[in-house]
C-alpha cells in the first residue's frame, strides 16, 4: 500500500531511482513527504495531492547521508545551519569525537579555558574562533547541552557524544587532569556523569590515544590533552558503563604502543567482558611512509570481530587521498615531530616566537638531525624508510611538498623540490630566475645554500605562515581506498568535518565514496548508499538512514552524471567565513547534489540553499533510538 489515497502532501519527489538505504537495488518510484516524515512511496503517486513537486527524473534519491566523524561541536554554535555539510547531501553528523566537545559547557574555572586549550592544536582551529564559541556557551551540564539545541536553527541533525577529555576536566580540573590519575572518588564521579548522560540518550563516549595531540595554552603546551593521561583502569571502568547501555565507544589508538592498542581495543570483546562493546576507531588509512599500518588495521579488525573475541569493532575509512595543507609549519603533521612541534607551541600569530626558535643554533642542529634521519648513510633508519616502514607520517621529501600560495607567485603549483633545484642553478649561473620576485627571493638565501634542510628552514624563517603548501601523506593508491571502503569491517568516514579549518577538506567524503561505487554499477551504488546511511545509523543506534513510510524525511537527490564527472581535488576552495572571521578549506560539489530535504523541509535546491535555510530549524538532536522510543534501560536494570 502506497498510502496515497485521500492524502495531501507537503512535497512529492517524482520519477527518481530510489535507493532506500537497506542495500536493496534502486527502484523507480515516487516519495511523498508530510509533516516531516515519509508519508507514501510508490509508482505514479498523484502530483495533484502535493503542494510542492520535485521532479527527480534521471536522478538518484536516497536517505540523507551520515558523516560519522566530525568536530562540528564548535561551528554549530556559531553557524548552526552547518552549510558546508548540507550542500553535499549530508543530513546527520556525529560530533564530539576524539575526547573533545562542549557537553559540560565552557568549563572556564580557575583561570583555565579548556575549549581553547584542547581544540586549538588538536583540531587546528584559531584561538579567537574558539574563544567566540566559549563565550557563546550558556549551559553547564550534559542535559543543558542537549536542551540548548532546541533554540538553534539547526541545518542537519546532530549526534553528540560524551567527550573524555572534557569529562576529566569537569571532575578533576584542567591542571589535575594532565598531571595525575584520578582518585577513587573522582573516578566514581566520572562514572556517575557517564551514567547520567547515557540515561539522557547520548549515543556514546569518545576518547583519544594519538600521542601527538597537545594542549595550546601555557603552562601546558608541552602536555597532551587530558584523555591521554587516563590509565587503563579508567578506560575499562567508563567503557563498561557504555557497554552496559549498549552504546558506542569512539577511540583512537596509542599508535606507538602496539600492546596498549591491542589491550584497549580488546575492550570490545563480548567473550572477555560478558557483553560486546561497539567500538569505532580512527582510522584505516594507507599511510605512504609506513605501509604496515593499513594491513595491521585490517588484521586487528578481523581478530577482534572473530568468534574468538566476539567483538563489534569498526575502523573508519577515508574515501579520499589524505591531502593536508600547511601554513608554514602550522599543520597537524608537525605535532608528530618534536622539532616541528616546538614551533607549533607558539600561538598562530606569534611569528616572532617561531623566528627566535629557528634562529637558535641548538635548534638548527636539532632540526637538521631530524630532517636527515633515515635519509643519509647506511643504517637501519634508511632501510626502514626505503621499505616504507618509517614511523613518521611527514616524508621530509621536498618532492612530496607542493606550494599552494606564497609571496613569490612563480612558485604556486610547484613542488618545493623544483624551486630548490632552480635555486641551485641560479646560484651557480646567476640565470634562470623566472621573475624579479623570484630573483629577489633567491638572493635572500645563503650562497651556496648547502642542502634542502637549510632551504626549507630558510623558507620558514622568511615567509612563516605566508608559505602555504600541501602534501598527500596517505591513501595515494585508489585501489586500496576502494578496498577499505567496501571492507565490511570498516565504516566509511573519518572526514574530520569542522576540524583543521585551513588544513583539510573532506566535507564531500560521502560523495567521493559514492563516485567510487558508481564505477562498479548501480548494485554497488546501492551497497554504498547502505554503508553511508542505514549501516552507520544502526551502528550508532540512530533512528535514521532509511527511506520507509513513517521515517523522518531526510533525503538527498543526486545527479549521477554530474557525480561521474565530479573531481573533488579540482573543487577544493579556500574561503573566507565571516562567521569565523577566518579562512576555511571546503569543497564545492554544486550540481552533483540537486536537492536536500531535512525533516521534510527543502534545505538545498538546484545550486543553492533555500530562503528558510539558516533562519528556521531543520534538523534536531538525534539520541539513542531506544531512548527516543522510551525503552532504553541499562543491562543491569
């Protein structure tokens, strides 16, 4: 029964090839929307019954896409419509990943400013933007956080989690949280807050183990974020509460400690702990400098999900080359390298501070030692580098570093190696400079330059953040990306939307995944739609991700011809966001997504947002499905 008789609908989407999110093959049919929900589905539904009609002939109609790894907790407070998300067909975003969020308010106590301290370096968001967010916070607990969304003109649906770093700060205070383990009373209080939040409907809890996530304010710039100081007993205790409620633990591994990684992720095991814990981890990517990582990730997933351990473990996979931009040395890649991390300890605007460090002879010696490690001589380090078994993600190879913009226009689009080679020629012959500007830049170098370490360090001294360059550190092999996206023990995601304002641009990650699937045919498209909608919704326990009568009408309409022609790398944009008073990396897939409906309301149509978007509320907070249905109880109850 299509539900069409005697009804009047708000909107009718006609003539589309409908992928309902279940993985079923696409079916030509119409979809009627009323009061924010799917009211009818079937062939030849009468247009006369609808106030608005959208002709989707030749297009795909599917559930709104889910972005499962975002840091939009910040932007949603300043621009709750989240335009860079919705324009790509994404209608639901999971926030508060990697232990960071604002569920407990701004937590400005005892002179601390945790939102600024925790987010600035980990997510490369300028401090003035973070202060603006912290100033806007009005709530003080997890219940108030959920409540405040009712007053925001949300674009997509938002799915917050409880962030571990902020939980520790809430109970222990910022200074104690990065200096010692919790007392028994403090651990008990953390557990009470997690228990309370699960009862409020939060879908999960996030932690972080990556060893290069550091605080941004003095006196703690040399210290990692609070979650990194949690002992195993704390993780086990808190995830035990999450397990009891059947919710999700989002985590990142302590990558330099393989045994700790295995021990932590064994917490998923139903055989060891009596009930399976859903775990999703960052990330399954093919790191170019260390080819072991992607294989270890796949092997670990198989082991944890096997009959032996009875786990429910999913690494997140990125549907794109992992391309990262850098403003001088301001980049997430720098945090892994102590010599570069020291420069990142300075505030973004503190050019003088960075310059003083780089002019220190002791620092120069340390920089040079770092730069040539594994690149010279006959030693184990060089063998590991040659075998692509180097532990550092940044290659330190000028051939891998492409200049985006800098004060010398001739260099834009070139690798640093090409400029270096031309400099060497110019120093020998005093010819070959492309312009007076380049000649002036060449004349500023020591002559002879010496080597590429001296070359790069001079560029940092001279141009600082004015030298904007990019590199692809992982996922260079398209076949490996495809393999990861279709691996049933992975979840497509890890777009990091809302983080790294000027360093990454993966808002269109879902479209990239669909484009990869499109090359295999419509049956594979149906499979990928499922992987981007119902599958992650089920994993996170959300009432979303499927088109059926009665479901919330979150819908994306996509032009398959425009998708096939879409080249994301050519549509990356460096935009000024007035809301942030700062630039942001984004994508422009305009024309690929022709319509987006959120709770039945048109948010995007053609090549732009509808007049109501940004003024009215479209999405809502999505809580655990059983909680929303009034039947969520912990296992012990």
